[in-house]
C-alpha cells in the first residue's frame, strides 16, 4: 500500500466554522463590533437612533445582516438590551452580558481606566490598532462607542474560548 501525501490530514489547515460574535455598547448612540470565528475583527462602527422605538425596530434587520450569529455580547442599558437578546436568541445565538468594569479591568491597565474619558481614549487607540492590523482601517475616525464595542468583543473572545486572530 502506498502513502499519498494529499491524504495526510496533518497537513490540512484547521477548518474554521462560519459564524460571528457581535458586541454591542448599548445606547441610542451605540457601538457595534463584529468578529469572525477565527477572532478577527471584521468591523467596528457607531450608529445613532433618534428613539428607543426606532432602535427596537432596527434590531431584527441589524442581526439578520450578521448571519450566522453565534454570540451576542451586550454592555449597557438593560432595557435597550432586551430586544437584542430576544432577537439573538430567536436566531439561535448565545448571549453574554458584561459590565464595563469587568471588561475594562481585564483589558486596560489601572491608569487607563481611572476615568471614563481615559478608558474611552484607550479604547479608541486599541480598536484602531486592531482594525489596522487586519487591514480594515476605518474610512472615518472611530467613535468611542464603536471602539468600546470592539474591546467588549475582544474580551468576550477569551471568555467563550474563540481564537484571537
């Protein structure tokens, strides 16, 4: 029997199943960041909604555009989280809620989280670097909401055990 090197599974690259982790910094002015299953940041952007009703109405389409959704991670206003959580679960996604103190303590040095302003500036720097590292520099400067969503997602990757690209 001969050995065929093309049949050697040890040379095959690992298969990364499709799916997204979406992190939301909740608010009427919100940040949203999307990571693929390999842990690579796909985008980070900010959205503004004029009212809670408009935000609730937009959630189903926003999540439909991020299919297949495996994880939704939320931080912020519990009332604003409800439609996100409901629609994510309807799509079969798992949900994780985090407080800002938790992810900031894990990712930022004490001097970077002494104040909300310092934490936001640090989040902007880190998120811009993450996007640049994967060739996705934003077309417009990031807002702190989008940057914080990116760091929330980065924190969540470790929590759920997804690889970091």
